[in-house]
C-alpha cells in the first residue's frame, strides 16, 4: 500500500511550497505575519442567472471562486498542480484502482454537522446520476462505487487504474457537500467562508468561518464577489479602488495597472491555448502535408510579442506546457518557416487553393491569429478567407464544423485529462477528428503505470505523436493576468486559473 | 365650450383611448410571437448552453427532454401564452428559479435608474429647450445648439469611459461601478447613482432638449403668438401660458420615446457600470437561450414602450380639442 501523500509530497513540502510562493510574490512572509481582518471586493469576468451554489454545476470562474470559498475538497492544488491533502488525510492505493481514503477528524459543516464518510460517498457518487447535471459526469463515470468502511473512512473503486485521482479530486466540481443535499438554494460546506448572501448574476457575499478546520485561517472578514464583464470597466474599478482584485486583465492593460503605485499584476503561466483546428474529414485540411505546412506557418514569436505583449509561452503544437512536470524537452521547437511551408504545400499540390477560416472572439484572440496566418499564407500561395463570426453560438454552430476553425482549451490539471478529453480518437472534443492507434494505447498504458518516470516517458512519446501528426496548430500557451491592490498579501500563482486557481480566498490577507 | 357638448367630447376621447389599449394588446401578442420565432432561429438551445462544449449528444438529449425543449414549438408557445395570460411567466430553464423571482430582483434596479435619470434629465431638457427656443438665432441658442448636437453625437460608451477615467480613476470622486449597498444612506445612494445617471442623462437631455426647442419654435411662428405679443404679453409668460400647452403633444411623444429608451436601451450603461438591470438580464437570457426569461423581458420592454406611447397619445388627445371631438 502506498500513501500518495507521504510518498509523493509530504505535508511539510506543501507548507514549504506555500512559503516559497509567498516569498516569490514579494510579500516577505518573514517581516509581516498574516492577520485576520479586512473586507475586500473581488470582480471576476462573468456572472449570469446560471450562477449556482452547487459545486457539481459550476461552469464559470465566478462559480469556482464561490465554491472554493464555501466548500472544501478531499484534496487541493498547490503551486505545482499536485493534489495535496485537504479533507482527506490519507489516500492509499496498491493498484490505482481501489483507493482507501481516510478523512480528517473534527471537521464540521457550517451548520455544525460533523463531516463523515457518508457525506464524501454521497458527494462523489452523485456526479454519476444524470439528474445531478454534473459537469464532470464523464470523469465521475470511472467511479464504480464508493463504500463507507468507517465513520471517517471510505473505499473508492475505479473502472481502471488512475494514478491522478488525488489531482482530479481537487477540481472545483468535486468539492464536498452534505449527504442527501439536493436543494442548493442555501450553501452548507466545510470551507473557509460562510455564504451570507447569494444573488445569481449579481453578487455573492461570504463571511469568515470562525470554526474553519485550518487553524488561524482564513484571514479576511468578508469577501464580496461580483462580476464585471467589460475588461476596461474591470481594470477601472480596480484602479479606482472599488474592487481589490480582478482577473483576466488583458496584456494591453498591464502598463496601466503597473503605472499605479498601489496596484500590481500577478502573471500565472497556464496551459490555456487557442488552437487552429484542421479537420481530418476534409480533403485539403486532412492532407498531412497541408497540416504540417500550416504548423510551420505559425509565427509564434510574433503572436507572443504582438498579441500577448510577451505574456505567453511558446508552444510546440501539443498541449503540454514547458512548465508541466510531464513536458518532453527533447522535441525540437517547430520554427516559423514559410519556405518549408511552401515546399510542403507544393508537394501536396495545394498551391492556389482557397479556404475559409472561421474565427471568433469566443476563441480568445483567434481573430488576430487568423489575420496573421492569412498574411503569411498569401505569401506562399494559399488564399485564406477570414470569416469572423460572433461569440454567441460559436461553439454549437461553427467550432469543429468547418475545415478550418479555431478552438480554445482551458488548463487541465493532468496530462491524462487533456489527452483524454481532446486527443483520444473517440473523444467528443477530438477537435481535428484525428486518430492514432498508438496514441490511444499509450494513454491507457500510462494510467496503469505507477512509476512516475515511466509515465513521464509515455507522456513524452504522446507529445511527439501529437506534435508530429496531430491536426491542431497550437502557437502559444496564454498567461493569465490578475490585477490586485498591493495591500492584498499572500498571493502566488496556481497554474489552473486566475485568482490562484480560483482558491485565493483561503490564502490572502489584508495588510492595512 | 357649451355644456351640451361636454359629454360627447369625453366619449370621443375614451373611445380613442380604448382603441389604443386594444391595439396595444394585439401588438404585444404579435411581438411575443415574433420573439418566440426569432429566438428559436438562434443556433443552439438552453440544453447545449447549460452543458457546455464537452457534453455528449445523449446528455444534451436528456436535458432537452427534462427542460421540455423536445416538444413542438407551437405547443410550447401556446403553453407559455396561457401561463403569461394568467400571470405566470414560467420557470427559468437555466437558473433554478421562477422567472418572476429573477425579474423582481432586477426590475426595481431598472426602474430606479430610469426614474432618477428622468428626474434629472427632463427639467434640464426643458430648461435647455425653452431657453434656446426663446433665444432663437442668438448667441445663447447657437451655444446650446452646439452643446446638444455634440451630446447627441457622442456615443454613450465614450461618455461613460471618459467619465470613469476622470471622475473615478483620476479624481476618485465617484465609484466606477454602480454598487448600491443594502439600505443605503442618502449620500451613498447619490454617489452610487451619480455616474450612470450622468451618462444616461447626457443623451436624453440633448435629444429631448432639441425636440422641445423645435416644438416651441414651431408654435412661436403661429399667428396667436404674434397676437399675444402685440397685446404686450411678456416672453416668459407667453411660453408657459400660451405656447407650452399647445406644444405639449409632440413634447410628450418625444418624452415617451426617450423614457422607453431608458428602460431597454440602458444596456451599455449597465455593462460599463456592471449594474444589474433588466437590459443585461435580457442579453444574458439570449446567450444562455433561456426562452421563458427572454420572453418575459421582451414583454416587459414592449409593454412599457406601449404604455408610455399610450400615455403620450392620451395626453396629446386630451390636449387637442380637434382630436378630442373626433
């Protein structure tokens, strides 16, 4: 039996990681100690009537923020995207199929009810019920069954081996609710804050949970969470002092925020990307030479410099970012090479061909990427017609439905997840419709492998295959930019999303 | 006006007004049908929007069935129509709440903003309109003309952005977003609403001011004004006693148009100031394909518009003896 927490990363490293993060963000943990108190207002990007208090239904950044404030998970992410112990004190497995989970003692829900194994069994298994409307049903379908083995112990059985379980369980949808809870008009969690007011599409107000199970935490007295969809308004609200933290600052606004002596920007390198999708089922875009030609035609440096003002990481046409532990550094970076492109296009006999490209603000900055591509394509005798379509309805009507479209993939916590959701031949979101028998076999093999080094090697080969044969052009990974008031301390990036992977509420404190 | 003709005057007016009300209901019905048809032409539906990109066709079909979206459109329309006729606008497909509840949270916001803007804008517009009409052709008139024309020409988002940059970010006098605390003090209330009211007011004042000016100038050229002038009536008294009552028909109509704009057209202001009103709720309903909510919003906007026009028409009819007697 292996306790993944004690072999992988101990709790001491977790604390060490946090301290390192504090130091890196220039807070100087040594000189100032976190203190309790302060009220802040935080603005995220989107709120709608679909806002929810049900973690399973969480769909937008505002939902994730709210849910991490109110609920706790079995595990939680650290700055390196590892699953660290949270409500689960111990997770032990021999084969990565049957997992024995022991819960922390003395944890209480906001209404005073103690946390038991029954709550966890219910919280995990409800995702499989279609009536729950869970966003992670596809992932939860691998939970064959969960069984209570003691008041604070349970056994979770999977359909097949999955060593990433501790990371998966840290996702916002898997946060723990009480047993039998179906009505989410009120929230009752074990998290750092208690929900004081919730109006969908308008605001959420949470107050400090004085009985939180992490001693001393959280620090803030009250947080008001609102959404300001318009980027300029959001940055203005930050600079005028109406809100103390915002996410999704556009690279163009960074200068403005940095010019203020009272505000700062936190860059979170993430594996978010906007990709050019070349469909296999079309004679032109399905031609391997054409696909390769397009990949060589991507001016990654220019995209990084001009569209993102440097707040991006060059990508290599596969979805694993350089800062990911499973990144394969041996794959040579594909350069911008129009001559190679022209040669490949000629070889495919496709010179002078005319193709429409669908771009939309829905896939962030695809409009600009499309224009850059169009310029370069014209020089090698390929005529791309840019069809700009509105965000509304883009995903249901255009995405993946034409030979050339753009997609946008959010960061996923594990290589397995991004590969299974977007690259496995049977995946619903296999954007290009490609298939590689070897790739699919390796994906399954990696899950059954317990040795981290061996898994890394397998993922390395999979990156090769996607880089070489995949139907996606992935130019850069996009950094996430948060703006914050300098009096807000204790921030460090967690690559899963802005706002410290949406979990900032339990870490930050107000220095005033 | 003789005593014998008085009842027939009012009967004529009442018949006209009743006709207008009847027509308003027909219009509402037609609008609801048009909205229903148009919105069903939008790509995707609520089930797809709720589940997002990664959903399997089976999941979408199941949710569609649960939402009742798999039933034929005419059936859904008739059902909705019966619901709204009995005062029940239905249940939101996306939020787990009745539509009436969602709207009841936003409607007061929209009403407050519209009322405050009206309160500020209408007196200003009258002042500008009358001053400029009386001073027609003179320096003051030209100055006001330039001012109002440039106010009309400035797009709202530009006014809002500049106002925020100066008043909120640079000077920090006013908040850049409109957040009204629960049970606000008078000071908090004024501070919170100042910015959106200014921005919305700019357009309304300019439009309305110009309309009032035009209506008054049209009257000022009439023979009765000449007569009054010859009899020595002072200019202010003439405008208020003689000209305004005659110009009120077109002015009230212009006001109705401006005010109905405050209701549904505040979307830019709602977005920039992140103010939870009805217009942004409706946009939200469109993007999530939440038909019951969308329909309800559309009905409210349409009904308000019709109501305001009806009031304007009524005032015009009552103020005009010729229409009154028809």
